[in-house]
C-alpha cells in the first residue's frame, strides 16, 4: 500500500475525519509512560495540528497499543465518537488483527490454537503462561499458521482472540517458538535496533462512523529477514 505521508518518519496508512492508522516503528511508544519519552500519540497530534492548522489542543484517542519493540498497525481516533465506538468494537472482537512473527524454531503443528492463562509480573514487566487458571491470571487465546520456512527462522501468522500483556511473545515462547530479538522471552541475542521481529501486519473492520469496510496492511520494516518473507 502506498504511504499517504512520511513526515517526521510518520507512516500514515489511512486517514479520514474520524480515524488515522499509523505504521509504528520499533522503539516508538504508543502512549506516554514513565520513561518520559515522546509518545507516538504526541507525534500524531503535532501532524494533525500542522496539517489542518488547528488552534489549541488537538483531540486524539488511543484505541489500542503495541509493545515498544514491535512494529506495525496502530489505530488512533480523531473524534470522541470514533473512540467510543472503536473501544466497543475491540471489546466485542469486531476488529480483526493479523500479526507476523519470525521465530527460531518450527511450532509443533502447522496450524493450532493456543490457550493459556497469563499472569503479569509488574516488577519485571513480563508475563508467564500457565496451562490452567491460577490466581490473578487471565485467559489468553491465539491462533497461528506457519507461512514460510527461511534458513534459520520460521514465519508465523497470528490472530489474537484475546488481548493480554505480551500475549503473542509469551504464548509463542511457551511452545518453544521464540521471536527473533526478544531477549525478555528467551532469545539468545537482541536485534541491533532493539526491535523484535513481531509486526502488526493487517487490520480489518467496519468504520465506526461511515460504516465502510476498512482493510489495511502495514509494509514490513526494511530488513533482510523481513524482505525474505515476501
């Protein structure tokens, strides 16, 4: 898909009066956190303010997040109406998101559904997968398909049924499929740019206001391994 804009390295894949969809780079944080680093939400606000010459504060609603080392599609709401409706759509699972991941070994099956209970440890910001429910755990469900085998890595396509903390990273690591560069979940070495090879590749939903069908794919990062996946 042709990028609509690349100002300040901001890759805009879709924009109208109500929503804007960004292809997030590795290292960008979606929303402000304790690091104090400038979040992607602020960058998008500045873009909107400049493009439309808006006085005062710009409204922008954060609909969902991606982990800092992860790349790919992020939706923001430009109106409160869109934010309220998108939030409801995420809760009711009316937004279909597909991820690509490069992992270090083949999964046990070509296709499978993984069901675990994840418990987050806030001290190390890491989740652990359990086969049965334990105290303070949350049920996590994902489906994966093996798409391609490279020389040293396997390309998986993942669809999330739930949205838990580090869900894809944790559940794949739990079956021995460690995402390239993901030191937190078992990788031998980091990527030079501190990214991990997990990319929010595609999103499909009915527009919360116009009711048009929206289907957007995010270009992969410029990287020899990702290039080999195409």
